[in-house]
């Protein structure tokens, strides 16, 4: 990553929730314009402030003095991961996801089936598709896919496969 664009990872607080919700909104609707816009910006900010903030770790990626990416995670789930479109493809999403991977041994997340960019990103990060749905259980009524990642066990030095015997 270019040193001029090297993001700083910061823990976000209540004062950042409006900007975090805005990043989600911009990233989601620029990449998936067919999705219905079900909530106002104020409702989305309230969701980040009242639901995500008390229940998740929320980190941001700042470039200069601008927040360009966010992740909310906890209890083995990625709840939100968004990077502004102009900052996608330079490693910011990987950096944010790497923070979550450091803290959790297993991660699940949902994305929309038609979100080919997100699907390719998660598969490059070692996630595998576990289940596809018709979207009946999400607000957008958009078919989605559940992804799963699990940390590989560390091998002990000198550990050898057991002898199967005769």
C-alpha cells in the first residue's frame, strides 16, 4: 500500500457513529444500487449508536483525517464491513478484517448473493460459503449467503503424524 494512503486503524466511539453509518450507506448503494433504501440516515445512525456500539467492537480506517472504512464485529460475527468505493482495492478492507481475525478463532457473516465483489473479497480472505437463502429473512428480501472462516490450528514444533502401525 502506498505510504501516503497508509490507513490508521482507530477504535470508534459514539461521536463517530454518524460517519460510520454514512460510510455504510455510500458503499452499499454505490455498489448495490438495486437494493431498497429502507431506512433514513438518522435511523441508520441510531442503529449504529444503540445496537452496534454497545454490542460490537467498532474500528475505523482513517486516511489523513478522513474515515474511509469501518468494521463492527463480535461474538464470532462480522456485523458490518464497508469501505468507501474510492478506497476499495488497496487493502483497507483486508486490514480491517485482519483485526477481527486476530480476535476471533471463527467468524461468520452474511452478504448478498449478487454482491460479487464482496463474495470474491471474502473468498480471497479464506471464507467459504456455508448456506444460501432466498432472502425471505432479511429486510431487503434479497437472496444472501452465509460465509464462514475458522482459524487453522497451530502445529506444535516437532509434531509428526502418528504412526498408523502395522
